[in-house]
């Protein structure tokens, strides 16, 4: 099959790749839309701690079913579906306790398995979700990043009335923003990029520039207490290190951003007891896709408007542009008119 292959950092090309074969429990999909997320840009730039090249990226995938395995019962050809990219082993401690997102044998479609930047993409039946009527493929491709937001808000036990500071107004930060607003939180989102902040304001958010005065402003807005919940969505070490200062005593810090392997994040040791803050990691999601798709089809979530459609085979130029300037577009989505009758 034809695919967009990442051979090495900054070496992305349209090339041939073996077409996946549909096993008994598998679903073969023709991708229609596949988002470009910060994780894909980390892979491209050589910053991901998990990359093993060559690979086919794309884990935010919506497409049409081309073929189903002999044991598949829930799907049929031509169904419009989205892919839940985390494939747990089912046997380790995390999987046995219902947390396959933390699987010790962690496998991600679009990283460890070929993803959606190709003519075909294969996934187990349990990782496939039917798209509700009324959702177009580009909007449906936002289900996966929306699950990241839902999971992070669950990890932070977000409640109505909570004050929440979100660090980073990129696609994931915007998704968290909308979920937090729907949960009834009082949300402030920060970034250095004014265009991103302007769009966040269109979504009804209060915004702050992430400069040296950020802590002072957050404390002023919270009567000197700090925020009930601070969610870090930048992957920037200094931003992570600021979270404890921004959080109220007894508050919650949720780290979503990904850092390069080997980088340390330092917090003042005394603050662990002085402030008794809960510091929580948030990785991918668990059991969030049904809610994400329901929110998208309801129209309650607006941030898919940031999408910039890009023809799939133009991916090398698009990635080079975003690598040089991550703010060149809010959110790129690689698209391709898909026919289930393609030769395979």
C-alpha cells in the first residue's frame, strides 16, 4: 500500500509499505481523516521517548471499514468508525486492573503499529468505535484528542465550581478547556501564542499570557489561594515546574504533556508536605470514546473548528512546516477521499 513513512527524524516520505492483513478479530479501515498531534510532531522531530523508526504515524483516525475478520460481529464494510489507538496486552498488572493505557507492554496504533497516514489501517475490533450519524470524518477524528481531555479531567476529579488553570492552548489544551467548561469549572487558559489565546477566547475562556507575571495573576484571581486544579498540556519542563506554585494547598496537578526521555522535572521538596498537593499523571484515556463521540455529535464541543484539512500525500511538506513553526496552524488534519473498493 501507499503510506506516509517516517524513516528517521525529519525524514518523512510517501512510500510503499506492506498492506496489513485482516486477522480473525481485526477490522481493516480505509482512513478518511487523521489528525496531526503534538505526539506526531515529537516523532518527526526526534523528541519522542517511544519512537522506533521507520514507522507510520497517525493515531487520531476516522475511516471507512474495508474488511472485517471472521470473528468480528459489531462492524461491517462501509461503516464510518474511529480508532481507539491504545492496544493493551491484557495480562500485565495495569491491564488486569482496567488501565490498559498504562500497559507495561504499551502498544499504540500510529507508533508501535502502523497508523492512519496510509491507504489502510488495521485495528482489533475492541479498538473500533462506530461514528454516530451526523458526524463528518474530520470532526470525528477529534474524538481521540477529546478523550485525552476527558481522561485528564477525570484524573483531576474536576467538579462544578472548581477553579482550573490550563497551561497550553494547543489542540489538547483547547479540548481540556471545553471539557472543563462543560464540567462547570471556572477556567483560565495560558499560552505564549496570542493567536491560540484569541481562539480560546472565542470558546469563552479567560486567558492569560504565560509570562513571568502568570503566578501573580493567578493568585490575584483566586484570592491568593491558587487554583483547585492545574492541568499542564505543554510538555515544557519549566511549565511543569510552575504547576505546584499555581495550585492551591490541597489542590490537584495533572500532567498531560510529554517530555523527552531522561529529562527531569524538579519540585521544591517542602511543598509536598506544606501544600499537600496531589500530583497526577494522565496518559491517553480509558473508556472515554463513547462520551467523546456523544459530545462531538451534540455540538457541545466547538474546538474542531481549528482544523486545517491537508491532503494526505502532502504530509511531508506539512510536517516540515509545522516542525519549523508549530504555531503555523492550530490543528492539521490529513484527509483523503476513501473508497472501500480500493485494490488491496
